[in-house]
């Protein structure tokens, strides 16, 4: 038996093979491409054609591909013969030649035809006016990259001056070309080591292979050149090189290369005038990830320490956070990296008060404090530095295993200080603090970043001592009319997380006195925000309410505060908000509140507006009448949630509830609402089977519904009108709907027909319902073409008849339908044959009725 990978390869080989039909069409396509009189083809079409050739050559490395299809080499020759080929066709030809030459046998064949030299050598596009076009230079690089999978191609490139061309293109004005050149050099050096190094590297013998030697010498010369552009190119190349498989798979060579350039890199760190300093952090981080430097000793880590000291705080930040994420990094370097990250926060804390009211974050600095103070004193750099620092800290807090301790209490104090600077609630007396405060006032970027870190800190138990002060800051933001909608949303998110932490603290410490007061204050602010004239604020307020209910609905203090507030009434009023996003959020909030307000056995809420029937009726009205899709999607999602949680009552009530919902959603124009209806049906089916079967997942004992539970199941499903909805959805014009409906039906069939055998067609035809089942099979074969699935008097099958539905489940090949629905929609349209036909159609060389347009 073939393993899954072999089967995949076999399927892919068949899909991308050069079929007889493709071989017939290919000469016409090649002739059209080489004809300058033909209109230029779409770039997407040409890229798809190249993708097909990549697949062909990947699965078939033999020379027969070009021998049996001479039109391919004729295309290359024809384009070369054109006096002025278009950049598009020339680019395509260069890439095609590289793809074809990717195997050694085809490379030799194309060399004998003297094509590769004319395409990639000096006599090719490199020496013509076409080279001025960036797309041609890029295609040349891509073609060479595709070709370099065997040694003859590598030796040819090195011996014909190709390396110098690539070195030059490193500095190309086109960023795409420059990037492609750098990637190609990485590939060449790695491939050279892989192919030309046959023995292990020793300390006495560290000679690079010829092509790799050319690249290494070029790098060293560029670093010594004094040219800012050349230094920058080489640093970028080195960073890519150490970050590639070279750095991870060739540890010994990594050490050799690093030893050759380490002194030069160190000199760049010490020379403040060098423009290359911003690139050094990325380079050092990529080198640090290499297995060659896993040890805790060595000159490399001393250089990293020097970089943390000499780079500016903005440049050192990414290096510091990267080092802290490494599994193998000396502990003293980790501590220094953390110090670099915390220095701006420490500076904020120290500037906030004079004399100092609380301890700073750090005992000593790494970077020059004067430099840091200068950055924070500048209006242009202050916000940028703090946002970068806060982003890095949030990343660190998200790590499961941080190998260094964070001073969480001092960090939280610093965050609160930043937030108070930003909204003007803190007036420091120190000159530096006053300057920073002016720089940060109403700075939304810093506020949002600080609130993100604040939310992440809610997981840390060490911060309990500052809980009161923290909620003072959060409430000030929630109450302030100057808080922007986006900052308010972040404040709500942080408040929600800290409320959860507050409740955990209250549960473990019954003496915690402020819980109820804080909850009351938060709900008072929420009432105000729910009435805001700004729809974004109303929407964020509803999302916050939903988040609180999800996390705190089991907490006694929260329920008491909530039920005694005006929040419930205001939330229900927003079901009629003019903005559809707000209505959708209100639906979600009401749906999550319902288990507290009206679904509980003894609901503490009085008043007709909060009873179960009233809430359900309002949401059903939204589902059937709201003109926007978002509220309707929210309703079907809430109904499904209620069903899962058993909020819809006994089976009979649930059956009627599901039936009403189905009859509404099956005609909805929004496919996501219909899909939500199918999810509701799936949950209902699963729960009903569990309730009526002796064992939740037990299939029936035969293919005949003789047992009472199975009869009852079918009757319940038929009364709820499930089958009409499910079979109709199989023909839905939106594919996800049909797929989900088929999944549900396949599940039902598996329950009623556990042996997975179809009913005898003759027996089905002879049965009373046979004619209707035959009609249903014909209709389902049309798929989405049967868009107006008949559901009224014209239907020849009774979807509410248990016997007919049992027969339908057993007679219709749902697994075949399932496979058909799950086929990619491009399985025909993107076939190679279809692509070739489209190209010929675009140039007008085949009849319209032969074209497979899509």
C-alpha cells in the first residue's frame, strides 16, 4: 500500500504532466508568444504558465521534455532573434530558460543549442537596451536562481562573469531587483558549500569552494571599502545569509565567516558616524541564532554586549527583545538586554516625581542616560521610542517561558505614569518630567500601546498591591470626554482583564473591600458610554459588556451590581440603534445577558421586557426584518449559543424554536446567515440524538427504522422541517452552505445507516416514495444550477414524511455529493489545458466554442 506522501506525489504528477492535449496546444502557444504582432498577454497568465513549467520540470527532470517538445527551444531562439522584444516576453523567456535548465540533462541540451549563453551571457540582454527595464533584470536573476540546482550551472555562472553582474545588481535602484540579487547570492553560497564540500571542515583547512570564495571576498572588500552603499549592501547580505539555512546548517562555516568579518563589524559599532549602525542589530541577532554561538563564552557575545551599549536605544531595542527570546543566550547578556528595554520606562518613572516617591526599575543603565533623556525630551522621538519599547514589552509578556524576571510592580507603576502623562492627570515637578508630559499629552499611539501592556500585566499576581491606583487610572480614562474612541476601546479591554483578576483576588481574599465599589463605578461609566452620540463608543461599550458577562457572570458581586444598574435597559434599547454594527453588538450582549436576566430558573429581574418570550421575539424580529447582515448574523449565532447551553427549554419547545428559525433563515440573502442556520441544525440534531438514543453516539441496529427512538427522531426532524432546509441547501449557490449541509446529512446518514451501504435502486424505485426520491436525485445532481430549489406544491418528495426521508438518506449517494462539493472550484478552470486554451483564445487562434473561459 502506498504511503500518503507517495499518493500525493502521484496525484500531483498526473495533474501537472504533459498530457497529449497539452502537447498539441503548446506549439501554438509558443508561436503566439514569439510573434511580435500579437498583443501582449496578461502578466498573471504568463506567471501561471511559468508555474506549470516549474511543476513539469520538478516532477520530470529528464531531457525528454525539451526533446519531445521542440517548440520550447524554438520559442527561446525566436525571442532571441527579435530585434526589439517586449520586456514582458523577454522576462518570460529568461525565466522559462532557467526553469528548463534546472536539471543537468536539460542544461546540457540547451548548452548544445547555444541558447543559455545568448540569454544569460554578455551577448544576451545584459548588453542591450532591454537591460534598462527592471523587470528584465529581475527575470534574469530569477532565471539564474532556477537554473542553479546542479554544478555545471554553478561553474558556468562563475566562469562567464555572471557573479559580477549579481554583485552589481545588489545595489540596483529597484528594491525588488536588489532583494532578488541578495537572495540569489545566499542561494549560491549555500549551494556551493552543499555541492562542493565533500569533507568535514577542520581548523587548519578552511578554504572556501571557488564560487563561495568569490562571495566571501566580495563581502569583505565591500565592508572595507568605506562606501556607505557598499557597506549597507554587504551587511544586508550577511544578515540574510546568517538568517538562512547557512547559519543553521553550516555552523563551522558560520564561525569561519564570522571570524573574517568580526573586527570590521566591531569597528562599525564604535564609529558613531557610520550610517550602517541601524543594520548591525539585525545582523547580530541572526548570528546569535546560529548553533555556532550556542555557548556562553566567546568574543561574539562580548560584541553583542558592546552593541547593546553603543547602539542608540531605538536601534538596540529590537536586538534586546530578540536576545530575550533566544533559548540559548548567556544570562548576563539576557539581563543586559532586559535593562536596555526597561531603561525608557525607568526614565519615565524617575522623571515623574521629585524627590523620587518610588524605586526605579533599574539599579544601573546600559545606554548613556543623557542620550535617553534627550530622546524623551524631543517631541518627535519621544512617542516613537516609547511605542517601540511598549511593543517589545508586550511581546515579552506574551512568552510562556521568559528566562529572566520582570520587575512587574515597578513596570505597572511606570505604565500608569505614562497614561497619566498622556491625559494630563499628572503634573511632575522635575524639568524632565514636565517636558515628557508635554510631549505625551493626548498622544493616542502611546496610550494604546501602554494599555496593551497594561492588559498583558493582568496575568501577573505580583501587581495586586497597586490594584486601587490602577483602577483609578482606568476609570479616569473611561470617564474622560477627551478619551478617543480607539483609546477607549483599548481601555475597555484592559479593564475587562483586570476585573477578572480583581474577582480572582476577591474570591481568595473575602476581606477585599473595594470589589463592589469598583464594579459599581465601572457600570456607572458604562451606562454613560452606552448613551454616547458616537457609534464607535456605543459599539465598544457593548463589546466590553459582553466580555464582562462572559468572564464574570458566575460572580455574585457582578450579578448584583449589573442587575441593579440601568445597563440592561440601555442595552436592549440599542437593539434599535441606527448603526448596524451597534445593533449586532447589542444582539450579542443581550444574548449573553439572557442566562442572567431571563433564562435562569429563578430570574431576579422583574418586568415584562426581560422575560424569555419577549427577548426571543425581539431577536427573531431582527432576524426576519433587519436590512443589514451583521445583526442577523449575530442573532443566528446567539440562537445557536443558547441551543448549545440548553437555554431553549424542553425538546418540544426547542423543536418549535428551531423550526421557526429555519423557516426564517432559509430565505435569507446573506449566505453567512444561512450557514449559521445550518450550524444551529447540526447542534439540534446532535442534542436530539443524544436525548432520544440510549447511548449518545449509538447507531441504529439495522437500516430499517423499526425501533421507537429512531422513529421518534425522524418525526422530530420532519416536524422541525430540517430535511427541506438541508436538501435545499445542497443546491445553494454559495459553496460553503452546500458543504455544511452535506456534512450534516452525511452525519445523519451515518446514524441511520451505520453500514454505509446504499439502498437497492430497484427497491427504491418500486417504493411509494420512489418517484420523489428520483426527482430529488436529479435535482441534487444539478447542484447550484438548481438555484430555485422547489419547496412548494411542485415538489414530488415529502420532506416532512419520515419514511421518505429515511429512504432519501439511504438512496442518495451523499459521500459522492460531499466529494463533489469539496472539490476546489479551480480543478477544471486552472488545469494546464484550460490555461493553454485561454492563451490561444487571447491571441485569437482558436474558435470560440473551444475556449474554456473562466
